C-alpha cells in the first residue's frame, strides 16, 4: 500500500502548503471528514498517482489504479463489483477518478450513514442503471459472489431458487424486481441485507486499519 513508502512521503514545505490550501478550499464539501483528514486523503491520492505513474504528471486515477487500491486496501475483489464501484465513484463519467470524486466516494465507504450506504449498494447492483434490480441482475451477481467450491455445484436452478427467496423477502410491491424503495425498506428492517448480492463495502476491521494508516501515519510525516 503506498503509505508505507517512506521516500514518497517526503514533501517540500511548498507542497505541504499547497495541500493545506487545497484542503481549506474543499473540506467543507465532505461532512464526514475534518480538514486534517481531507489533507491526509489528498496526500494519499498524490502518493498513489506518483507510485503508479512515477511522477505527479497525472491528476486523476485511472480504472486499473483505482481498482488496485480497492483490492489491496479494502478487500473488494470481485471483478464486476470492482467495475461498478469505479463507476459509482466516477460521478462525471469521464473514465477517471478525480480528487473530489476520490474523497466523496471514500466518505461513503469509510463513514457513510446507513442511508448513504443503501444508495451506494443499490447503485452497485443496478447493473443496467434503470433504477431497478431485476432478476437477471440478481442472478448475475449471486453467481459471481457466492463462495461455493467447486463452482459446478452452483446450479442455475439453485440460483433461481435463491432469487425467489430473496424476492419474497425484499420485493414489497410484488412486481418481480427491486426498486430503490423495496431495497431501502428491506435494509432498514434488516441491515444484514445491505450487501445481499455481493461484497461492495469494507468491513469494520478493514476501515479501522485504513484510517489508522492514512489519518495517523500520514499526518505524522
């Protein structure tokens, strides 16, 4: 993980001042982080760019760099989930993650309210972005996320049965799909169903380790 690279953590006084000024100008956008934490996230962003590219010439993270961070720092490894996480972070759909998109996305991953996380997870699972999670999307995600070995034991019939059970639990208006209202109502009643179709959020231990490494180690440099 980039913060462990001592050489990359050495900054000039000018660089420190620039980061402080930038944090001052954008920190009010991010209600879950204080100014010093925004500074640390800016430093981490710059470190990742420099580590991956060898210079500070790049100003945004590309898809591969971003997904590498999600895998190594947060344990999000399933390929389709990674692609969807990238898309949810990439608010302007330009195929890269800007600094503000980076911090805004991490605010949900690390400290988001339940409502924010419900919206985030729903957007991950809404693969075709029609504002519904259809049965085809449920089948697709469950096939890729269920830890069954060997995979041959995971029959199409078994997946369809699981989708039927899920719909009975979550489809409140009985239309055969999950709207955001269906998803939200279900998760508010039973929080464990937030990641019903695959892991797309870090667990508490991972969050604690990341925050300790970034907010404490980087601020001490």
